[in-house]
C-alpha cells in the first residue's frame, strides 16, 4: 500500500508519511507492514502492532467456511438434555431465546439472539465475503463496507459468554437431576474455537494490500493497452 499522502491544496508540498499510535504506549510510528510470517513490534514497549501471517486470506476463508458449516448443527442439534424423574427437556441454541420471548422479555431476548446467533453468523459471512471479494478490484467498495461492518460486529459475538452460561447450568443443575451433553454442544465448542482462530488469522491490512495490488495490476494493464494503441 502507498505509505505517503500529498496535501490536496498544495501540490508542491512534500509527502507526509502516515503514522499510527501504539495501542499500548501511544508512541507514534511510521506505518509499515511486517514481513510475511513475522510481527511488527513497538520499539518502546514491545507490543505487537501488526502480524503478517502467511496466506492469511486463504486461512481466514477456510475457517469462515468451516464456521458456517458448524453453525448448522450447532443451531439445530440439542446442546444439553435435562431429566428429572419422568420429566425431560432438551436445550438448543434457540430454546432460551424463544423462552425469553414467550415470557415477555423482548429486549433481553433480542440481545441474546443478536450476540449468540446473529453476530457470530454475520462475522463468518462477512469474512467469507471479504476474502472472496478482495481478489476482485470491482468489489473494492463492497469489501470496504463489509470490513466496517465486521469491525462493528467483532465486539458483539459473545460465544464464550454463552458457553460460560452452559457451564454454570451444568454445575448448578447437576444436583437436581441428570444432565447429559448432546452432540450440539460439541459442535458449539468447535464453532467457538474456529471463531477465535478466524479472529487471529484475519488481517485487514493484508486485504487492503491485496486490493491495492489488484488496482496496480489494472493500471499497468491499462497503460500497456494505451501504449499498444499509440
């Protein structure tokens, strides 16, 4: 990506290097990309500023597809089964939301639905679209909007909080009756691990650099066509 910018009102001004502040110590540093497979560290506090993983886009796309496939059994299969004497009930990902809606807790049910279902699903869909669209220059605008939506959703996908609630239920209700783990819980744990791995592997700067390369290739091809015409 271009590391400099020019002032629009004064074309004779010198290029000004982009700078960013370290998220730990606020040291202003000239923006740069780490080499592939390495990390960019702050010289003052040693915080990791940028980690350029090898084949970050391909890994993120594969993990996003895996998360989408795991979401189907997670949402449809039961997570836990509770039985007391002759009474038994199965808990799925949507049962708790439906119970809250039935009891009239509209806002609470909406928040649980968004944080435990819609936000994780939206993150997987957005990351898959970003990884696919970054290979096409014509998709630069939609990819940029998808990146903004992803950063908004990133803080709302709370699968770990939902998992904590399941563990609390296992501990608290195990003395009241028989609690058994169902296949949906294993899929849920796998989806939670995949979601964490996706967040680690995804690098927005790699996506911007990929779009910049596509733009440079398109401009080079256009110049070659103009030279051929002349």
